[in-house]
C-alpha cells in the first residue's frame, strides 16, 4: 500500500487524537451549553481535522483537539439566536486542560525557539530573509517579491524550503516531546 498524505493523516488522528476523545467528551460535559451537543462537537472536530493539509506542525495533538472543540462550541454559541445567561458566563471558563503556560513549558518553548534561530542562521541569506519576512513579519508573498525583486514563485519555493529545513532539524535534533501529568504536552 502506497504511503499517501491522507493515509498519514488518518494514522495521525487514530494514534495521536482519537485516544483523547473521552477526555474531550468529559470536558464538554462540564459545560451545560456544550454537553447536549457533545456528539455534534466531537464529530465536527473530526471533520475539521480531516481537512488539515499538514499536521506535522502540531506539537500537541491533545491540546489541538481540545482547542478545535472549544472553537466549535464558541461558534455554536455565537450563532444561537437565544443565549442563556449561564452560557455567557461559561465562555470565560472554557479553558483548555493541560494547555496552561507552566514554567517548564515556557523554558521548553524558549529552548525550541533558540534551536529554530540557530537553524535559521544556517540558511542561505535569501532563504532566511524570505522566511523571516513571511513567517515572522507577516509580509505577503507579493510584498516580499516586490521588496526583494524576485518572483512570487521564488518567494513561495524559498519559504517552503526554509520551513522544511527547520522542521527536519527540529524532528532530528529537537527537544524530546514534553510530558505533563503523564501525557504528551
């Protein structure tokens, strides 16, 4: 059987996301506004995950699944014509379990950022500048192409090449997956 991006996504959802479904459902039951629609929220979360073109950038599938479910609940509440006053107060309490910024997560994030900056420094000048302008400064491909006097195609290719280099470096020498309370963080 040929290895396809779709097959990789299915395998990733099955191994990294599906094991957290019971936790998401339990989390949804804590909020009356979401509890009645828990099945719909979970189903919609899987539908959204199935549309991901790339999932390798997701460091914490558990937190991503929780965040997706939270976004769906908030969208449903916004669309509802009548919103109970209790539901409004629940919005503030919809915090994602295991997604708090602990000192350990901050330190790990800083270490990972240092690693990315070191990898960036090894890139050819044009690739590094394009990546920084695109990903860090938020310039559009067109703006970068105009500023550097190159085609948009070159900008796209260089940004993609730089991102792949960084992802490979992080995968090969990046920090080990962090654990919080016995789970991947």
